[in-house]
């Protein structure tokens, strides 16, 4: 749990630099998966009224997710735990603010995200807008999502790190499958000589 606690060090000094330092701890964790289904899992638990399970749901993939902390806020609210609610809002709000500090949403200075779901969290819950389309943009060594909002504006998000992690995960999975297939073909059945 110590590693998890270190991720929240930016809360005492919520600057772009401290946030990105803490974000780097999340990215370097072997369990980090920017496309994990943890947010969806938490929503299902919340919808099923499993509030204790929501507040206890913790892993590296949700530490810097504002939506995960908002879900925990609502679970604590249902449990009547005022202190828990306050803690979760004290975490969610600075995450939103720090996400906004990572850029200005332009192509030259996109917002830097940890999870792909952070894009919509920032748009819908922090800016109170809605996206109508999304496109992937690759320029040089930049990898970005461009989201067009319902008012016609576009916001850009730097997804280089999550995208690379996804590519690495696919490569690793394919390698593991190939190794298993090689091992199977090397093993002879007892009836074959």
C-alpha cells in the first residue's frame, strides 16, 4: 500500500510537475493497464448497491482516475460516511485540476492522461460538455486523441504512454501465446515415439 500512498503525494502540492511525477509511478507499475475495465466494474458494483465493495476497490489502474474517486464518493454517501465522502472529493477535485494543468487541450499542448477514460471524465464532469466524435492522430512521436465537442470545439489528449502500454501488452500476450504453442508442439504424446 506504500506505493499507492506515494501516488497521492501530489495532493499536498497539486502542480503539474508533482502530478506528472505521481503519474509516472502509476505508469511504471507492472499491473498498469490504461484500458482496464475497473471503472466499469466499479459502476456495476455501485448500481448493484455493493457500496462496501466500491470503497474497498483499489488497484493501480484507478488511483488517478477522477471517476473512480467520484464513484467511491457516492458509495460513501450511501453508507452515510461523511469522512469518506470528503476524502474522495478531496482526491477527485485535485486530479481534475492537475489534469487540466498538464496542457490546454490544443494540438500543441494536449492534456496528458493516465487512463483513456480520463478524457471523457475531464470533458463531461469537469468542463460539463459532451463529445460527439473521436479520432486518433499520430504526428511524429506524438500520439493523440482528438475529441470534438457538442459545441464544435476540439480538445486534444496525449495518449502516447497509454497507447504504448497497450501495444506492449498485445506484444507480450502474443509472445506468451506463441511460446505456449511452441511448448505444446515440442511435447510428444506418450503414444508417439
